[in-house]
């Protein structure tokens, strides 16, 4: 579990590293294909892994399972709204109309280093939440844990491209950006360990926790789907809109 979570944390910022060191074409490809891959992996993690794992345990009735998933979805929506007041992740896949430009937050531009640090702090909270999801997944089974890791990487890579770009525009040095983003991303590791240890003590509550986690992942998958539709819509001629 520990190795998987550390690898996940480091892979999550790989897109941003490519951006820092001049791999523009690769980064643009990641931004285009990232939401599609993330949606596919997240959907599989929920319906192909987590929900079957819960049903296999047989401790939750179908209606209870649905209620918990919906509760997890709306809880994630609320958390996303609160975090969005500081860090507008919903715009991360938006592309500027100018060619060869990576645009990340629409009209919400980072104007100074203080705002960049605020964004980094929110990212750290996000990483802690990811760590809790990963630790919980590994309690269920190694396969569920790995599936959650893949879902996290697929979702985070395009977002981290945006974050690295924003910190660059705030004129922070490359080495500092890389160091700060690595530390922020690795915040998921202790969170995963704590979740894993606590979860092993409270195994009876595991199906309930997994159902809520499924709701969280569905919320993230829905966000990726919105990005996909927006990307398609942006390519439709104005006359057909």
C-alpha cells in the first residue's frame, strides 16, 4: 500500500513536471485525453471494483447502498464548492483560444505569490482526501486499492498541469515549484496510512465507508464528464450552437 500511494503521489504531478521542462505538445495531449481516461478509470473503479466489493460483503441492503452513495456524492459536491472558493478546479481543463497556450482557470487568474500559496494549501487538503480514499481502498482489497490509485492518477495529472502553470505565471522558480508540489502531493501518504490503520480497527464499518467513497469518486467522474462535454461543445461551429 505504501509503495502504491507514494508512486501515485509522484505520478500525479508528472504532467506538471513535463510542463516545467518544455514538453508542451505532450502536456496539451494530456489535457485533451486526460479527462476521457480519468472518466473511464473512475467509472470502472466505482462500478467494476468498489460496488462489487461492497455487494460481495453482503452487509448493506441495496437501498442503503444507494443512499450512502448519493450522500457521498453530495458531500463531495459541498466540499468541492467550499474548496472552489479558493481554488477553481472546475476550470482546470479549459483551454485558451490562443494557439499553443495552456489556460487553466478561465478568468480566475492567480495575481500574486500569496494566492499561489493559498492554491497549494488547498491542493494539500485535496491530497489528504485522496490519501483517505486510497487507504480505505486497500483495506477492502489490494485490487480495489490499485484501482483507486489509477483513478487518482488519471484525475490528478491534468489538474496538476494547471497548478504548475499557475505557479509559473506567479513567477515562482521552477525548482521551488517542483519542491512545493512534491511535498503537497505527498501529503496523501500519511493520510492513507492513518486511514488504513483506523479502517483495520473498524472493519465492520468498511462497507459503509466504501459506499461513501464510491459517491466521492462518482462526483469526480461527473466533473470529468462535464469537462469532456465542454471540450466537445467548444469545437462545434457557432452556427450550430
